[in-house]
C-alpha cells in the first residue's frame, strides 16, 4: 500500500485519486475549494467537478496541502498549469529526498514557457519527477472504460514506478522516457481542440476536421522536435492519441469552448459561467511564444491565439489558413 497525496480536485484529479483509492492505496486529495472538501468527506462525492459519481469511502479530502502531503511516498500534481509552481512550491520543503512527484497537468507555464516537469524540478529538486498523459476523459476513466496512457520520466526506473502505481485492469499505463514529447503533445493538443470546436460551431464537416487534426499534429511535432522531443512520441498515446480524443470527443472542455466562441460567445462570457479550466487558452499564448522562440511555424495555434485574444472571427481564420502560400506537406 502506497500513501499518495493528490494536489488538485478537479475532474481529473478526483478521478485519479479515486482510481488509486479503489485500487487500495491510501489517498489524500487536496482541494482549493472548501465546498469540495466537505462534500468528499461527508458524502463521498465531488458535485462541483465530478457530479453523480460516488467516490471510494477511503478517499479523504484536505483543505491544507501541508497536511495532505505529510509522510507521503508519492505526490500527484493535477493543479491547473498556471498555479502549479505556487501550489507545489508551498509544500516542496516538506517533501523528502527521492519522493516520486508526478505531473498530470497538461499545460505550459505562462511567462516562463516551461513544461510542468521543468516547473516541478525547479520547485522540488529533491524529487523524482515524472509526467502522466494520454487520451483520457475523466468521466470515462471513472466509469472503468478501457484507457491507455503514458508515464514519462528521463529515468526509466521512475517511469516504471509510475506505471506500476497507476495501472489497473482498465487503466493501462505505458512507460516512456521522452518527457518533453509527452508534455508538448498533452499541452498543445488543447489548442487544436479549441480549433476543432470552432469548426463544429461553424457547422463545418468531416473534411475540415481531418485536415485540422493532421496539420495540427504536424505543428505539435515540429514544436516538440525543436524543443528536444523524439518523433515517435507524437505517433503515440500522448501525441496522436490525445489529439484524436480532444478534437473529436464530446467531453472535451477545449472543444466545447471553441464551439461556443464560433457561435458568438466571447472568451470572457464563457469563462464567467464555467468553473472548469480550458487549458488550451493559456497554452495558445504559450505555444505561439514558443514557436517564435524556436523559429517554428504554428499557423493553427496562431489563428486560435488571434481569435481568443484579438477577437478575430473564426470564419476569417479558416479562410486565412486555407489561403496560405502553397507548400510541401513535408518539412525540413
């Protein structure tokens, strides 16, 4: 039995905490929201972020992160990417040498443009850091639908430790040593998912969606390789797998946001009525900045950025993408 602290009680954090608790691990779930802590401890449910899903009775929630991580062997970070440094930084002095610190947040830190593993390594240098990513809607994992993801760490033994901890008969974990590739794929696919939602909101069909997924994967791969990733990763679970899920699945928050924007809602209006985080918003800004830093062309990400932050009409963005200078499908 392993004692695990999960930082972040959104739908994904709650689902992973419940998965581990159901498996028999001792799990402490830290939540920022007091009402979530009370609901989990009193009624064994998270009505805010995972409604109508009874949770394992052994799962305990905490409003004090320091108490949640005390004497833990593993810490799982599932906070929104823009808060990870602050959340983990507060408890880092309490964590022992060699502790396993796993990121399940799919994003890029605003400002620094660092991946989550880099943020964790900076804030908690004494820990063994890994990333867990792949095509996995929280609701379907909770329901026990067969799911496959990747656990990445530069040290193979660390990746295998994560693999063993999270694997169940319905949640299959593959090990991977390409941390950059796994995290770039998990983050930037959210931007492409916003674009996919926009196509839906505009009433467009399967041809444009296929083109978007394919060219979106090309952008993700180009950026990842420029950042030091390995090409095969983008044909795997954290690359193509996650991209297909979030661009085609009805449960995708980023896709839902894109559809709302295409139908005339502003980003501010959408954000005001949703407590959940669409990570693709911050990632769009970060991806464009990383593209400029590395000299990588990211036309889809750039158009999503213009729509999100400069009110460009989605239909005009589609036209601009289709009318770009003709070029080879291959890149050098």
